[in-house]
């Protein structure tokens, strides 16, 4: 019986363009309110610089020109969750280190709590690697030395009364490290998961005296869950908090920076020994990411005691060719930002991995919010593949992907248009990692994903489920026109229908729409259309590129006919179709892992002139 890796949805952060008009208006109003509150407090040049599950982060300046960061808790959260910001403020205010922002104030404005701190110069490392690709061995080692210095400071932290109280950050990852490319230095931000360690690095209970030991809860962890793409197994499984947690976060971060990936899970396939790092440093990193806890600790101790020496290695930048894409990549041209969303149905996949969970009872919003948590039941390489597809959605792309695992290897059909040529190197690295991870999965099954621009999503509202959806006459489905290059590929057209129907697409499209989609199938183009019907809202996700300009008028008419037929949609659910530009299958043999590759012993032969 075929073992399917069915389609699933990988959201990172829901685009405002996917929210209903009402929810988008609420979000914009909330951001304006925060900005007004900060302006009333006398700050200037306010800008939103980030948002997460628990709050929003703004940047601004004082009247004297000092750059600050303001972290707001979401006031609609339970009180104990809002209290986390005060706990974060307290722990961070104890710390005094050049690689940690200083707490300036913790204030309350009505029910709103605001943490004020100095602003780290630069951009976070996650943004930086998306823009520029993986870090060179020289920069990776330089950042590693700074992280080792930070870990030693936290491991040996003492309070004002000289009590030894190690602190665990709990969520070390590239997006929490702000990098100043002028000085090549980092600062560790977002202390929302930080706690006082319950165990020291040797696994002994932290207690300064018998009474302290007796009053401590030695059974329950005080640790908070960091990003499961980066934290280690002990923290993930609820172990007592320890400085060892942050060593795992550092190892995963360095691995992600050196490999251009967005998670630690690819380590068994794209190993730390395959990234072109200096031999000794590569072996340290490999040890820190070993599944054996004893080897992790030994490697981490070696890391902390030897990075002071390794940071002085002379590692000239090498003259290396750019990465060659394993799948075709088109460079598109647009004068606007692209909000990429990765879509495929996911409930079959989760049902297969978690038979004990009633997946159908989980609301899509919940599934999106907690999606990462469901990865825990999967094998590590499967997690790596999921994370790699997720990372593709961080780029301004549209396209599609079908991976078919068979006994002799894998076959991939794809179409990717990247709308920022500056990110080409980074995107190709991410794409190649995804292919390597797919090759290391030995199974039979199919995986599909579609990437579209959320800004093109059409929203149609209705008062009740008993009424039909009606599309206003002014609305059109957008498409671009690009003549296809001459050649035999033009004759190998991929069909909408050859990949089969997804069993979780519960929305059955009416014949009036299917007739138009079948007509479109005979016109040379690429793209997708996905109907997401909710009780009072219909989302039409789409992207289209016509490859036969001579049929533009006909193509446009079919899209208009689809909109006119939307009123025939009945029921709730998701249904849609994807079309590749050509039938251009790429075959890859299975692999167990990538070959070892190290920084050359004599780099002077390969440095840039």
C-alpha cells in the first residue's frame, strides 16, 4: 500500500493579506494605537520592526537621538502570559554584557505593558542569510567565538550578592541574533524564554544553601519552550533547565548559518562535516549536534574552552563559484513586494503521523498557530524536509513543486519564479538543501506544494452560509504574459489534472468552474487557483503567467468566467489546481548523506585575488 507524504500547509506567519477585512483592520488599528502611545510618551520615528505570538516590537528614538526598542505584550492574552514580559524585563535587567541590549524601563500604560531597551545595531541573522546566503567559514567562526563568550557569561552569572545563578536564554536562533555587518558583531535579543537554571552544566541542582535546595521544585521544569526548529531534545521534552539548553541553540544556529538552512533538522543529511568548515571546528559542531548526550556535552565543553584559540584562525574568503540550482529557477521582474505563502493540504499528513489526534477537529487557525508542535512525532529527516520547504516560502517566489518518491529514486517537477535577483544565491542554497533532504527519504509517496502571492488573494464576503458568494464586477484575477522560449519543451505541457485530487480537499468545485479550468488546461501557462470557502468568507488564492500571448484575450475570458461562476460554489472547504509550465521531470538517486567537505589546508591557493 502506498505510503503517502500527503500535502500539508506550512505557515510561518500569516500575511495580513490573508486576513479577513475585519481582522486586518483590527491589526492595523492595534499597531496605530501602539505608535500613538509611544508618541505620547515622547518618542519619535516609531516603526514596527517585528511581531510574534505574544506581542509586537517597535523601534524609535528619544529626543536626544538614542535608538530604542519597545516590546508590547498583546493585551488580549491571559494574565499569566502577559506577566512574562515583566519576568523578561527582570532577568534582562540583571545582565550587563556588550552583546546583550540594556533594559531602560518597564512601564504600564493602562492595561498595556511596554519593555523599553537599547536597540542592537544591524539586522537579525535570519534576515541576513535570506538576503545573502550562508555565512563564510571565516564569519561563522567569528560569530561562534562571540556566542561562546556569551554562553560562558550566562553559565557563570552571579547576582549582586555574589550568588552563582546561571541564566538560560532558552531561544537562541538566528532571528534572535542581531548582526552589525560594519563591525561583524552580534547582540542576543528576545529574552522572553529566559529563566534561572535549575541545573548547572554538570547536571547538579542549583542551590545556594540547604534551605534554597529544600524550597526548590526539583521535579518540574521552569523552562519555556523556544523555537523547536533550534532547541535541543532535552528542552523540547521538558527537562529541567540548564546551560546545556543554550549550547544546543548555539549549535543549531551555527549549523543554520553555515548551511543556509532554517532549522537544525537536516543535520543527518547535510551534515556539519559537509559545509566546508575548518576541520576542527566542523568536528566540534558535529559533536554538539550528535544524538548522544555525552558527546554533545563533551563537544560543547571543548567549544567553550577552545573558541578563544580558534577565533584567531586565519580564514581568507575563498574564490568559489556560485551554487548551481538542482531545479530550474526563473528570475521574475516586479515593481512591488511579494508576500509568498506556501500552500498544500496537510491533514492527511498529520493524521498519518499522529493517529491519536483528531486532526479534522482542529480549526485551521489553530493548526497554523501550533503547526511546528506537530513535527515532534516525525523522523528527523522528515522534519528537515518540512523545514526546507517552509524556508522556500520565506523568499519572494511563486511556483509549485511535486516530489514523487519511488524505489529507484525521486522525481521532481517544479516551477519557481524568484522576484529578487539579489536573493538568488540564498534561494538556490535553500532549494538544493530541500532536494538533498528529499533524496534521503526512503519511501514511496507524493508531496505537493504551491507558492503564491498573498497580495493577489481575492476576498469575497457574504452575510450567511445560505447566501451565494458574489464577486463584484470590478474584480479580476491578475496574470502576467511571458512568451515561452522556443523549443521542444513547449510541446511537453503539464496538465492540471495529472497529479490527482487531494483527499483533504473537501470543497467540490461546481461544473461551471471546472469547465473553465479544463479550458484553461489547453492554453500554455503556469500558475494555480485555490478556493478556500469559509462560512462567511471566500478566499481565491491565485497566480497566473500566460506563456502564449496569442491567446491572451481567450485566457482572460476564462478567468472572468470563473469569477462569474463563483456564485455556484456550495459547501465549506478547500479545492484547487496547480499547473507547471512544462512537463520537465528531474530525477535524483537516493542518498544517505552529503559527502564531507572541509576548508582547505592551504587556502592561499583558492583565495580571491
